[in-house]
C-alpha cells in the first residue's frame, strides 16, 4: 500500500488516540529506561491472508524513525499459525508505544483480506467477481478497501463522488417526479447502476439499457429469472447481486450467472486475524 500524506495523517491520529494529549505511555515511561534496546517479532497466531505489513511498519516509524522493521512476508501472502510476519529492533519504549496501534491495523486488515479470500475461493471456478461496499469503518475506508483487493476481491465505488448508484431510497424519494424505472435511468443516460427489487423492475431497467443492474435481496430463483431476462434484452449489461450474501449461499448466487456479488460483510463483519508482538 502506498504511504501518502493521508495515510500518515490517519496513522498519526490513531497514535494520538492511544497516547493522549500529553503524548506519553505512562506505564512504559515508568518501567523502561530511555536507553533500553529490544528485539521483537510479530507473529501470526492463526492462518490467513496478510494485509497491512507496511502500514504496521509506518506506525513504528512515526513513533521512532530509527526503528528497524524487517518484514518477512508480503501483503497477499497466505501464512500459517506461528509464521513470523516481521522482525523489529530499536528502543524498547518505541516498540511498546507503537505495538497496539500497529497490531490493530495489521489484525483488522488481515482479517478483511482473509475473509475476502474465503468468499473468492468459495465461488471458484466462477468468473463472478466479489465486491466490497461502502459499509466501512469511518475514516478507514481506504485501508479496508485495500485489504479487500489484497484478498482477491474487487472494489465497488469508493464513495458517493465516483459512481452513480440509484438505490431504493432514491427511487422512493423521487417517486413524485418519475413514474417508472425507465425515466430514472434516462436521467443519468444509463451510465450508472440502479437497484431493483423485483423481476418487473429488472426488466424495466434492462429495457432502459442501464449500465449495471443490482438485484437486491432476491431469492436464487428470482435472480435466475432476472439474469435470463436481462441477458435476452442486452448481454452487455452488468448484473450484480447484493443483500443477504453469506458463505451458505454465495456459490449458488454465482451459479445464477451474475457478473458481480457485493458483500458488505467483507468490511463490516470481518473478524480480526490473531496476530501478536513478542519482545525477545
């Protein structure tokens, strides 16, 4: 992941949250001599896909530019429990100060990458893409969407500013102005995505040549019918399934023939990967 000024800002704020307005770790300052030096390792305590190694490194470098951080694995690597992710050496105080923030990012992002990879592998050999959503932690979207890509998934629009997606609430909000799906699609000349909840709405959207049609919370049977109808009208239309997607049904959803499956759980429900830092 590229470390730019925005990334450094977020990491600095995360450290500030931990260190408080006085910028200190009172326990470490009480117990550890300022000149004490230590070596440590970051260990995987579970198997999974690693994401955020250089994020963890940057946290330590913000704390102390003289810390030596040697990564032993790369983002996207599959590791087993017991694998050494990184070796660290430097001032003991600096290692202890950066430990929790660095691990928080590394555990969270590796958890997202691992969960994404499970979804991706679950639908093999389908060519259907697994996508994330905007259901991300406030101010952490750039990190979480990066982790999805590391896990083999794809990013949906980053925010409200970079893609048109007409959702159910949009349709209800403009119901007095537009009487049909076709009128709404014509408003953005088809260059965007529209959410539909019924087979009838899917046909209307396809007849209007919407660029992407999102099948929201439909049953497998309804999805199959919608895919058949949309493909018959225009094979170039991208079809996305969303809502209620889980490990139990994702393979069957992919078998309906949709091009994309968006899964909010990738970012809002991924369990953190068990990773620890040990002073040697």
